[in-house]
C-alpha cells in the first residue's frame, strides 16, 4: 500500500494522507542550523549540536508518537483545527505534505480555508523560515484567528528533560510587540548568567497578541490538541517567568472570497560577543541588533521567496555532480535525488538526531563519520576535508580513537567508550576516498592533534600510519586482529560477560587480556591496508609501502588459513579462542560482514589474489553463494543465520535481541552493499542489482504498510526472516547505509568510480538495465559516460574515450573545464 507518490520533476515525495504507518520526516538546514520536521509538522530545531543547543522541545517515546513541533492553529468561527492535522486531528477536506530537498510544504484545508506552510532553512542562515499562506476558497468573507506555536527547550536537551527542580524556575523571555519587523518573542533563559546566545520567534507583521507561557496557552490539564487560547480566539499576552516558555503569535485575519494573505515567521538562533550582550547599562535587555538584522532579511514575502529559490539552486548544483539517465525511473530517482540527499543529511547529523536518536546520547561517530565521507566527498570535498581533520583530532597517540565526539566542541566523548578496533582503519578508507576524488595530497601534511592536544600534533599521514599500525600491533593467536570492545558490529562484545541488568556492553570490559579476534577487521585490514600502501608509496615512502604490503599479505594468508569454515568465512574467535560463525554451531552459523568485505578485499577471488593457491580460488564465490542461499530474503540479506534464540554470555549484546531484529538476524541495509559490491567483483551484476533493489526504498514503496518508514530514504534495519514482523524497517535516515548504498550503486553497479589517476568505468548491473548514461563531474571536468550493456555474466566493459578505443577501464582525469565523452560496451 502507498501513502503518496514521488514527484521526480520537483524532487519531492508527496504524502497524501496524514495517516502514514509512522511519522515520515525531512531535514531542514545544511550548515549550522537544523530542523527535523515530520509530515504533520512535528519535530524540533537546534544549532549545530542537538544536545547542547536545542532550540525547541520534542518529546520522544510519547503518546501520541509525534509529540511537539511548530504548529499553526486556526479558529474559524469557533472551529479550531490545524492544517498539519496534528495536534488537533480535526478532519481535513484536503491534506498534502511535500518533502523536498531542504524544505517541506504542508497544506491543509477545512471549511473552505486553505493553509499552505512552507518550511525551510535558507543557505548560510541560522534560522527556520515558515512561509504561511492562508486562502479563503469560499464565496463568503472569512474572519479567522491564527495562533502560531513553538515550545522552547532550555538549551541543554538532557538537562531540559531531567533537571526540573532548577529548570522550572529559570525560564525567561522578552517580547517586542511592535518591533522594527513585526512582533518578536525572544527566548533568553540563562542569558543573564553563562550564555551569550538566544532564540527569536517572530512574524513579519504586528500581531494582535502573543503568549510565552505554556500553561496559559495550553491550559494546565490540556494537551496540545485542545489549547485554551486558540479555543478562546484571543491571545492572553502572557509573559513566562520560570515554568515552560513558548512562542505564540495571535493574528486576526479577514479574507474576502478568494483572497490570500501570506505571513513569514522566523525561528532564529543568535549569538552576541561577551562585551556586547546587553542593550542597556543595567544589563537587563538583550542586545537585539543581530536579531533585527536577521529579521530584516525576511521581512517580506519576496525576500523569503528569493531565499527559497537560492536554496533550490544550491541543491541543483550539488546534485549535478553525479547523475544517471536510464529506463528505470526508480534507479534514477534513488541515484539522482534521494540517496545523495540522504548522504548529505547524514553528513550533517552523523547519527545524532532523528526520530530514533534523541540527539542526547550520541554525537558524531568516528567510524560513522569516516564511512559517511564515502557518500558525500564528491558533493562537498572541501567540507569532507574539514570533517576528516576534525575526526582525526579525536584519535589517540596509539592509533585508537574516541568512538564518538561532540559536534559543538569537536572533542571526544567517553560516555560511549573507546577501544572499537575497527575505528582506526576507517580513517584510512575516508582519506583515501578524499585523495582519489580531489587529488589534494596537501591534506597529508596538515598538522593534526592527537586527543585534541596540540603538543601531540603530527601530520595527517602520521595519523594514517598509526591507524594502520594499531592493527598490526594488536593481533591474536591466529594472526587475526584483536576485536577490542567490538568491531563494526557494536553488539558483538566478546570481552564483556554481562549478567547485570542495564549494564552497558560497550563501555564495560570485564574480561581483559582476552584473545578474541575479528575476521571482519582482518578483511578490512586487507582492503584498506592496501589503500594505505598506495598512499605511502605516492607520498614518497616506498619502504613503508613495502612493509605495509607485507603485513597485508600476512593477514590475507591468516584469513585463508584460519578463517575459512568450508563454505564461508568465520566471523570471529571468542574470548576462549572458539570460532564464531561456523557450520558446527546450531545458531549464528554464517554472518554477512566477513563474506562481503573479504570479497571486496579480493580474498579468495580467482585472478585477483596472488597469494592464493589454485585450490583456494573458488572461496569468494562459495562464500557469496552461501550468503544468497542462507541469508537471502525478499527484503534483503539478514546479518546472520540462524538467529540466536538463547542469551550467550560470551557474545554480548548481539544475543539480547529477539530473533530477526537488529544485530540478531535483522537485515542491516548498511552491510548488504558489501555483498552487492562483492558480487560485482565476481562479475555477477545481475545478483548485485537484485540485492540492491530488495533494500532500496523506492523499490519498496508499494509495501509501505509493511516497511512502515519513509519510502524515499534508507533505513538502518529491516526485520529479518525469523522476526515476527519480517520486512518492517526501523531507524531511518541517519545510517551508514546511505553512504555505502550510494557507493554500491554509483561506483559498482553503474560502475563509475574515482581512482588516483582517473575514473574507472566498470559497470556490473545485469541485463535489466540495457543502456544508461552517467554524467559525472570530477576535478573540474565533466564526463558523459554512455553504457551499452549486454548483461552477460562476467562481461567487462570495453571503452572508447572521445571516439578513441582505449585499453583497460581507466579514463585519465582531463583538465578542468573539459568535457569527456566515454562509451562503454559490455
């Protein structure tokens, strides 16, 4: 069942009913100010850090599910309703939400009154704009009362939700009923004390009234679906003092038949220098000059419209970096619009703020942010560079790292621990991708602190060397890497034997000195160790490159000798040296992660692995055949099979989940691409494309009642075949799934990927897409690549570049400004 449709021409998903299976959201903002907004106007805003600079309040784990947002109440002769359906839930004659790139447009109509609200964050602006147009569609005059509403959070979101004995006494506001650009409400809690920032919520006309006290507006025992002020039809002009500060403007609007009125609301974040905080000598009145400057930029409808047009141009330019034109409209929309858009949102948020992450407990992940680079480096390489320097600065001198850091301070966060031994190698992966995309080798000479200590600063190359050496120095009895707290799978905790309810598996290590080894990190080391060797060689360090290649060869041999189970690769060795992911077990016999990554690394791949004897050459194909047979479902490939049905003390959190969910037999859309890429390595593009379509959201739109989450962006997890609700998704938007699926589809299925000396053109997509054209900008030049695809298994492309046949599949980089035409025949 569908609940809307794609509008590819406008790059929008159109939701035609408020009754979606779950709130379907969008993100506003691309620099510093961000908002989450659901199709029913729920969500919240923050500046840079969803925990430390929360601007408006939202209630997770609440009833109803989507509780809190930016609402507009309409009183039409005593009939009170909200055009976003929630929170009042009055039935609407018409409802439509259009989620676009950095904006959302919600339209509701009741009683012949049509209200269209456009929400967006302008480029380089620390504010959310709400452009509201009210139209009288009847043949009689209308006298309406409108009431805006936001609820301010007291900045630190965690403290805001817990420290009520203090917070219910500190709320402060200021009101400008007749400011230079309309009526403005200022949230200034703690501004007198330790803060130099405040928020403003304004409308570009003089309001007929206002409210800043929640209990006055809503009523002490009422909910947001029945607030007393809109019901009364008149603002109370309340001024909050402690308790719960809000922002509400009351507007009386008289409309002739067919007449429309447009209002521009601005929700902004401002900062003042410490020596310019106040507008008066008594230090009681906030210096509003920055706010007035902000409001002056959006004082008219024309100014708001111009900012919206600029936002559209920003996304058009960004997404023109990589486009495809084919006969499959779902492939095109995922590649051209939604996958790249999700990569940019994930770049901005990491995993910190979604409808599944509260923005309180998680910051930016070391592993997360470095993998995300793979999906957005082609779009904003200069910001990728900045992100890489930020992430590297949270690394420890021994090459390990904080697992997460806070985006506002860019400092490591010990609340989620460290010692995840896959973390360091992802830095190599990300820097390598950046070098291939940009050719900017100067990043390797940048001085970057360790643990944010400038006294310990060294070059970025040295950070990479220590990342590589971290694995070399931490190997177990089989020569495989020690797993530490965990590897990519945070829930495989082989050094934490937990019997204490509520104890964290990822910050508790009560079995130190163990020998638990990770086959996943081994494959990762082979893959990115070779990348490091290439970087070292090109950076003028041939001896180090040779040492790295020797270590990679030894690791490859260790995997083949100690991590092969007969039909697939083992997952790990536990604390006692016993294998995990073996056919000899009754549960968890085969795991997806090492199969995909090992084949990506060329382990056991015929003709690609010079250290592999003939008898081992079929291992890659065997492993992926087993994946398809044992892990495959109509909804994607499950993480392991069979799922664990008993709690295993020696394995940690993975066995705490019910069978079929999350890390215990769920379908992780993040690691499915490793198998997809692996299949293209083997020349089996038909299988690769089939696997990709099973999890790509646009192909799941028809089963939205089963999938439940947004049909335009990837989810982290889909319930596996042993789950009660097989096919149901969870954790949408902020997931490494976005980056890895874009890598899989753009670089391997469509087959256009950057290398150090040019673009590789090596499509592997099977017979279902017989012809397509990719347009790719790289290093200032444009490449127009037309692929004619027979779909024959194992066939590799023959290239013609500007009419001249070439050997191999590498198209050298052209000068900036050039256009290169490539034809690929399979």
